[in-house]
């Protein structure tokens, strides 16, 4: 079990599970954890960083992701998603994520996710825009 706790993260977002998230074994399927990670990250980027996913010149593409599972969720659980930035570069960011069950101090899952920001048209790495960088800097936990 990891020693990561809620207080080690900069942002918490509540994500309700859906009936369709459960698989035939009666728990949330492993692929849904990656959807929770996407929801956590993109909610922050759009809401706080002003990322324009439809027409902005800069977009984030996933370069790497991973998940370690410790406990399962099942509908109708509410996932407490935790987010922080582990490394912020010129054109990339590594997020560290944790998914908690209500009332549990240790995470049910831990994840890493790397975004590389690229020019939408050329798909070449580009510097993270100032507003977006400012939002990401607020997620850095010393």
C-alpha cells in the first residue's frame, strides 16, 4: 500500500461512478480509472488554465500514462480524485494522481500521466502558454 494521502495533493475533484462503469465482475473496470485521470486533468486545464480544446493553438497530447491498483470501486461509489504536478517542463508536464474511496486515507489507485503540449496544426512541441503554466504551477506540491 502506498503512503500517499489526500493532503499530499493540490486539487481534489469528486467524480461519481456510473452504472456502465461496472464490469461483469461487479467492480469498476480498470480502463475507467484512466477516464477518471483524464477527467481530473482536463477539468483543471480547461477551468483553471483556459485550455481551448476546440480551437486553441496549443493542445496537450498524452505521451505516457500508468496506473497502480490497490482497491476497487463499484457503482454507486463516488471517486475522490486527487491531482498534483510532479514535474513541469518547458513543453511537458507530469501529473501525479490518486483515486480515493470515501473516508479512506490510502488511495485505491495511483497514476502518472505525461502531457506534451504541441502546436495544434504542426503537432510539434511548443512552450506551455502563460495562463496554462500558471494553473499548472498551482498544482506543484513541495
